[in-house]
C-alpha cells in the first residue's frame, strides 16, 4: 500500500488534509505527526511516496525538516509539498529544496482537491512506470533533482551555464561544457549547434534554408549551426 506523510501540528488543518486525501485515493495509507523528529523517524522506517510539510511547526521549521529528508538517500527525488501561510517570503527556499508545490493557508477544499489529484493520482499512480524510464540526475549543492530524458525538449549552453528546457520548466545548471554534459545521453538527442542539443522527438519542422529547428508545443525556434547542417538534414529525413 502506498504511503504519504503529513507533518502538520494544527489539528483542524491536519484533519482536513487527511479527509481530502482519503477521498482522492481511498487505498492510500496516511501517516501523520506534528513533530519534526517523529517525522524523520517515520520517514526512515517507511517508504513514503509524498511528503506534506507545514513550514511553521511547534518544535521546528518545515524547510529544515525537508533538508533532512533530502539527506536520506531514498528521498532525494521524492515529492515534497509545503503548507504555508507566507509563500512569497519562502519561495527561494522551496526552489532550493526542489519541492513540487505548496498549499497556501487558509486553503479551501477545492485547493486541496486539485493538488491531491495531481499528486496522489497523476504522480503516485504513474510513479512505478516512471521508475523504469531513464533520467538525468542533477546535483545542486548535494540536493539532487531527477529529470526524465523524455521530458527534455532541448539543452542550451548559454551565459556560461547549461540550461535544460523541459515541457514544464527551465532549469539553469552548472558551468559544464556541452560536449562533456551530453555524454551518455540517449541517441534521440542530437547536437544542432555548438551550444544546442535537441530531443528530436519534439521536432515539428526543420527549415534548412533559414537554418532553424521548430519544436512541438512551443514557439521557440533553435538555430542550426553552419557546421551542423548535415546533421539537420539527417534529422529531417528521419522525421519526414
């Protein structure tokens, strides 16, 4: 049975979150506590699929708790949802920990239902399938983020950093030469410019005359380097 952990010391909020979670996915095992140390103990002794963490707890801080959870190897990529009354103040911390989302207090049933569906149905139910798929592991000061290759549209080396563009976000990574970074990438990733690597599964059209690659689902067009024109021709043959 899939398990989630809710760390919330307000009994009214905790009851409401549990109620919506049970309605969304009745076969779920819901564990809960209002204490940070107890939360770590539960995490270590169980396999948690998703964490819901209140930011302001009686005995500590939810962001510091999240950092401790991330330091447990099996939870380096596990979804964390923060519960907060002051999201703007703590947004940077959310990004540092690579949380999935946050719930703003006071929340409504509709707010909870939306995120519970996204997490407990769309994420948890498809997780076992995703685990079989190949992914890129990024390291941000010992905090790891997993990105599935199939979700990446293209990668660009710009402003002396690797930028990864997926279907949902743009991630600025480290200063690593593209030639080194692309090692071990799947064969559907092809270099079309000295600073651009594209996933050919997302290519909609190629204009060899103007030297542009157009991608599905975005207005972005990628420049084809003059010395990569032959590669672009090969891609065009494959997608024609």
